[in-house]
C-alpha cells in the first residue's frame, strides 16, 4: 500500500478583504477525495494582506507539491501559491 505525504502550502489571495473560511472551502473543492486539508492558519504577509497556510495530506505517488499547487491554481482570486515543505505522513 502506498503511503501518504503531508505538505504545508501557502496560498495568497489577491484581495485584502477575503473571507478565509470561504476561501479555504474553495480550495477544498478542487481537491480529489484522496487529498484533504487537515488544518489551516491565517498569517500576515504585508500591508494588510494575509495568506493561508494549509496542511494537506495527499497520496505519496503525487510526490512533491506541484500537483497540489496546480489544483489550487484553478481557484480564482489567487495571487501566489508556494509549497513550503512536505514529508511522509
């Protein structure tokens, strides 16, 4: 059986006035059933802008964070996506 990875991914919305609960729901919707957002934190970036740091559990065969980043990239209103770290779960 394949294992799982856990990744930390920062997603920066374009808008300062973003509803992060709603924003994270949109991010959850683009993930397949094999991937899950386990936790998230809202963190300041600069000038009132905030980002969400997601902890995502996903299938090991995806490897690094590229697939997650491209899935999250389908969500509108994103300024930046950055894979911070990933490791075996």
